[in-house]
C-alpha cells in the first residue's frame, strides 16, 4: 500500500532540534528540515518503522525522524 501525503501529514510533530543539533534522517543520515521531518514509530520487536497508532505501546521504541522520500519508502501501515 502506498503511503499518502495525508498520512505523512498526520504523523506527530516534534520540534526540539536547534541549528547546532539538527535532526538527521534515520534512513539515510541526511540533515532534515525540521518543519518537514516525518516522524515514524519504531517497533523493537520487528525493528521496522510504522505510521502512528500502528505499533502496540509495549513494542514501541519511540519516534524517529525521516525525510519525506525515505519515510514513504520505509513506513508500514500494518503491524
Ligand atoms: Zn533519508
């Protein structure tokens, strides 16, 4: 299933980065434009990344930032 822009826009937003400490993409390591970063939740059981509310709470490893292109590639919608 293809991830839509609407699904990516609906991901949680985190913005605690600074110019000195910018977020980098968890996939390719590229420095991200924080406003455009997409946050995906990782499962420590599968080590894969998912859209919000897909990973059961006890399996969550937390959220990681991605560029939009990488987020579309790695995000899963079904656990
Ligand atoms: Zn990337």
